[in-house]
């Protein structure tokens, strides 16, 4: 009988410990999730600001972002910006920037499957919507920041490309997530490299896409950026991802921007 009581007590203690641990884990998740989401949002804001060339050192990121940037959600099928009511319905909040285009791209019925032979970025699918960030100064749009991504040598590379108010010229580049080789392909995120992109043109006067990342590119070219030394495949991935998003996906919207038809 004593052995049975001892065994029962042992299992009871183990059961209680498991219950307490599971409760603590659940509470930790509940408490930390809002903090993690806030940190993710702040990182996103920083990346957009960096692409736009806005210094945030010593500033409250959220306050600065809300003062300088207006996030909208672009319907890629219709090439129109969603209304606030439509954003609320799609995102579940009024923050268009909170739309998770990475996870949405993986959901059948909520994504767009890229036609075979047209997937130069190597991503297979993308979301039906993408957040677009308008940088506003004195009531006027001065830059537009657009997210893009594609396959490099070892990883999917995620970035933001800022263009001028008429959508034709690059104002800045920020790669915020990539897993390329340190000292080689990873240089895509180096400010010294991304600075070379500023003032390069995406389209010619006839709105035809002309931009390219090319080995031994002419430094005086309006349309070309030199590839990263020793990182040919990563550079090809960068070139292909920019080409896909800005020739095949964003071009109609940017044409509207150029024609001052965006509302």
C-alpha cells in the first residue's frame, strides 16, 4: 500500500509540474507576443526609413514614421490602392504596413501563382496585395518605397526600393533580410554598395524597363549598377528580383504614379 501511495504521489507531482509549466509557457507567449509584434513593426519602419534616406537616430521611430510616411495597400490584380475600409477588411486593422505579404504568399486562394517562365525572381507565388509607403513632405509625396524579394545564391533576399515621386528613378535601397555569403553576396546589404543605386533610372522616357545589375557596368550609365565582386550568383538574383517586381509587377502602378493618376 505504501508503495502504491508513493507512486501515486510521484505521478501527481509530475502532473502538477507539467500543468504549471504549460501555464507558464502559455502566459509567456501571451505576454511576449505583443512585444515581439511591436519590435517587428519598429524594424519594418526602420527599414522603410533607411530606404527613403530618412535619418532616425535619436528619434522615436513610430512618431517619426507616422509623421513622414503613409502606408497604403496596393491590389496587384487591379493596380489600385485600397481604401481605408478595404484595408481594414484585408489586414484586420487600419495599418496597411502590417499586412504580412510573406505569409500571405504561401496561402492558396490568397496568393498569385507566377506563370512558368515568368518567375525570374524564383519565388513561385506572391501575395495579392503589397504595402506601398508614400514619403510625404509639406503635404506632397516626395518618394515611394516598395517591398520586393527574390532568390539569391543561398537565401531569399528581402528589401525595400525607394523611387522618386514619379516612380522612375531610384532614391534608395535597403536589404533587411538575406543569408548570402559574408564578405561576398552579403555585401548587398552594405550601405557602401546600396549607395551606388541612388539616382539610377528604372525606366527610359518611353517607360520601358532598362535597369540592370551587371558585371563591369559602366559607372556613368543611367541604368546600370555594377555587380558585387566575387558574388555573381547573388548579383544575378538581385538583378532578377528587381526586374521581376519592377518590370512585371509594379510597372503599371508606377506608370500611374508618373501620370499623376494615383489617388
